[in-house]
């Protein structure tokens, strides 16, 4: 039931974001604010998978500025893929400037989780531990597919990885998370 609700919400959000992008192209700052509120958690999580906390915050601001400046070039397709494409380019530019890649810290996970009201504190802690057992690339794939609701083909295009590689890494990540969850439950008994 929850999955169906989330899926419907993501479809409605994609339609809304398409509509808002048209308004942003016309200079509507309120529409930009709506896009920001609808996408900020997913964009921040995605940027964190590339950058540290402070760089991710800077990259997030740069992403929405770039979105505003280039909204007139948006072709209605997958708005989240387009937004993540902008975010990825900015993250890669920052990585080239800083010459580093980082993992997501506890503080950064807390910020991502703050928008997940349907999860209990215990659920959030378990999810955080499970995600930290994954590589950065596996975290990106999981976050893009589950948090942002992107299709695997969109994730493949965004990360410049072949679709079979994305599917394989996704399945491997899920297996790692299940194994870590099983080990956690065995230790907790």
C-alpha cells in the first residue's frame, strides 16, 4: 500500500515539476521554490554521494541556480533526470576542483532522513547502517532509484553506466543490505 502511494506521489510530482519548469522558464520564482521543496532531499542525497556535506550544500545551491538559468532549454521528459543531470555536472566539476570523493557521514545522513517522516527513528538508524555498507556508486544507484523514483534506464544514463551494470549493482547492493540486516538481527538477539 505504501509503495503504491509513493509511486503515485512521484508521478504527480513529476507532472507538477514539468509544469513548474515551464513557469520557471518564464521567470516565476515561486515555481522554482516549489521545485526546490519537492526535490531538495533527493538532490541533496545524490550530491552527498559525490561530495562532502559543505560541498554538497554549495553544489545544491549551484544546481538550482543552473536550473533557473537553463529552464527555457528543458524539454518535458523526465524532470528528475534533467535536474540530476545538472546536479551531476556540478558535482563532477567540484570534484575536479577539489580532487576528492567522500562517503556520507552520520550528520549528512541525518539531514537526508529528516524529510522521511514515515520512518521511525529506529528505521532511520537501520537504513543508515545498511546504506553505509554500500560503495558510493551503489548508494547513488539506490538513492536515485528508490528516493528519487528514477527508472533504471534513467539511472544508467545519468551515471553513464550500461543498464545491465546498473541492474547488477542495484541487485548486489540489495543483497549486501539484506545480509547486513540479517547479521544485525542475529547480533541483536
